[in-house]
């Protein structure tokens, strides 16, 4: 499990997917999943929940979110985001 304190992803922060260029707002940067053994996820694995501008919600492992696929944006949040 990653050290969440060292790699905190703040709720409300904006991130860009480097390959697609899509921008997302983090809903929860340290949620935990309760998963059955055959799900492919570890029980209580830490995940990031994030949403695109079109309202679609995504969930990704914390480690995958920070593996270089996304970059944090320093621009202030747009008022168009929920």
C-alpha cells in the first residue's frame, strides 16, 4: 500500500491525463475499496475517485494515478466544475 501522507492527492484538485489531454477533478484522493478476493483489487486498497467535465466518474488505484499517467494542474479551478 502506498504511503498516502507522502503522496496526498487533494479532493478538488485538477489533474490532466497526459496521453488523452483530458482534465479531471479529484473527488476523493484516498478512498478505500472493499473487494471480494476474485475482483483483482486488494481489500481496502486505496483508490482515487475523479470526475471528468462531462460528469463521468472514474476510479483508479492510487499507485496508478501517480505512476506518471496524470499531471497535477496548478491553475485555479474553473467555476464550471461541480
